[in-house]
């Protein structure tokens, strides 16, 4: 299973619709790598789960409650100090990568309005929840602190400047054009297959979505690019443009695939699987609650 950039994009759209403008009433840290935000809007109350678990990182609206620890961890206390009563003013995704920003308006000790942000990075064992000051981009705190001895590339410590994980040369599939996809296919190493090409070239695309695109384009996933004909490049480019046009239109299809256990979930229709093992949901959060 994979909580990829496309899945996060769908969750971002859902949260923008439901909790934008809402206020944070309560904050709990019920696990060492998990935060639960109680959010109140004009008409509803929501529980928003932020998880930086190495095994199952995610963000979604939940109905599930756990027992709270008797003593809140330090990170939770920092968030409570700054964010109780704060208002959610924006929810953004970094390109199509697995980084979500929840931008908040809050008041300091003097009552002055300030902007701070929660950065949720969904990166497997490197997942994190990082609290930053928007004015100077300095880190206030993080649920997982990373010092120089742990990483020579990126320290995550209070006082350090926050920099998102570098994308390298990867391209946002929401902004790419058909002719560019064909060009990248022609320029790529010829021993690479379609799955590796899609994952190495574009942000937000997991092995599952890569296989779905190749299935829709009727291309053997093991076929090296050196064996692709022009019609196959055209077909993949066409399917990519059509899929991400639906994403831009917010036309999602939330599905899990079950064979004894759930082994895949997606924000798009997975045509590569038979209908009998597909379960559909009407929201990203309801689906993620089950997986």
C-alpha cells in the first residue's frame, strides 16, 4: 500500500473543503509519532489525525479516539501553547510531493496575530510533523528531531531553517504537457522500464499508479523503453494527461483492493483489478480509516 502524492492531493482537496477556516480547540499526542487535532468550523467538529509513523504515515479526518496519556509529551505542549484557538487559513501541497502544509493564524503572548504552519511530511521511516514560524521559516519544534549525526543532508531542529525535501529534477504531473512526456520518454535511459520512468520522472506517482497508467495505455510494464514504439509513447502520454486532468477537476474515485486483506488503496479508479475485489468509498478519509 502507498500513501502517494496523488493520494495526498485528494486529501488536501477534501480538507480545504471541510476544515479551511476552522479553529483548533484541542490538541492531543496519543502516540509518540501521532497528533490529533480537534477542529471546529461554523457547522461541524472534526478530528484530524496527523501520523508520522514509519510504518503507516498519513493525514485524514477520523472518528477514532484513543486514550490520552496522563502527561502530554513536550511536542504536544508546544503545539498547545501556540495553536489552541488558532484558525486554519490555508492548506497547501508542495508540488505533487508528499508534503502538506497547514497554515495557521494565531496570537502570540502580546495578542498580536502571527502565522505559523504544520508541515506533514509523509516519507516512510523519514516521515515527520514539523512546526514552523511562517515569518522567518524557522523550525519551532518537530515530532522527530534530526541532528547532524543522524543526517548529514538535512537537520530538523528548533531554530534551524525549514527546507522541504529536495525534489531533484522531478516534474509535477499536474503541469506537464503531452509533448513533454513524449520528449522525456525519448530522452530516458533505454534500459529503464515504464514503472521506473514514471516514478523517477514525476512527483506523486507510486508503483501502483505507474502500473495503472501502463495498464490503461496497454503497455507491458516489463518492456524497456528501448523497445517502445511511437504509438506506445503517445498512448502513455494521452493516459497521463487524461488522468491528471481528472485530478485537477477533483474527480476522484476512492477505492481499496482486497484479497483476504486490503493490499492497495487509491484516489483514482484502478482498472487493472477485477471489480469483485474493489471496494468504493465516498471520501478519502472514510477509505483511509479502513486501511
